[in-house]
């Protein structure tokens, strides 16, 4: 569950670098605008809804949580489980008695905030503008490396906010993960210690696995 929550950040942070020939120029224009807008934000905090569906459409999970982002740092909370990342380390707390510590690039198959905030974008994905009808631009992103644990990601850019506020991920088993952001604050003042796991605030018997 918590690894899948990394995907939530796709709905907030999408930095476009130089575009290769196979990518859609119209999609680049939209993503460049998102990139420019994101650079003006002090800090981002938001609530999210998260729905996981099987290939037949059955709802497997329907949860809510919150997220905070400041530069390359982020914090995600869903129920008792939490993810902290200060840009150098990531702490995954299972909500009970275990914390797993890793480096941001430890899982090459997962979309992490550090990857989305670096220049990996164009070498890892091809993308195209699917639709611009209504209130959103929809962009389909396909991983170049077919070993990734997802088939594709569709992001939805709110035309008014110039932000990605919804996303849909199709995984390798053809399950669908959908999420949406709400109550978005792009001028949030977030202390740096928000992004670091502090063992003293939790149970004494927590096991830290590095």
C-alpha cells in the first residue's frame, strides 16, 4: 500500500526537461507550464483520495490521506502509516513497530518524488496529449523501460490551477489506481523536521531496518 502511495506525488510534481523527438510538443507545452508554476510555490500541502480497482472494476481500496512537499522533501500519511523523505533518506513507517530506511533511488521501479524532481523525465518516458476538453489537459505517459511496475500513467492538469490534480495508473496486472487532490495549499510553511522520522515521538520498541 505505502509503495503505491508514492504514485500520489505524480499528481503534484511533474518536472519536464528537454523533450526528445518522440514526445508530443503539445504535451511539452502543458508540462512546461506546470514546471514553471511549481517553481513559484513555497511549499505544498494537500489532502488526497486514493482508489484501487481490479481489472474487472472491483474496488479493492478506498482511502484518504495527506501529503506535504517542499523542494525534494516530502511527507505522506495514510491512516497510521507514514512516509518521510528529506531528499537523502526515506523512512517508511508501517504504523506499528517497524520503520524501513532506504535511499530515494533504492527502488528503480517506483515513481518517487526525487525522480520526478530530477531530469530523468524524458529519458524514462514518452508522453502525448490525449485531450484538452473540459477543465483538464490529459497527458498519457508510457515508461520506456518495460520492467517498470506499471504500464502507463495518465495525469490530468487543471487548466485554472496549472497543476496536476488527478492521476490514473495502470499497473502490470491491469489494476487501476486513481487519486485526486483537494484542499491544496501552495503557500504552505512546512518545517524541515516534518520530513524526517523522529523515533522519540513513537513507541520505544520500534525496529529501524536500514
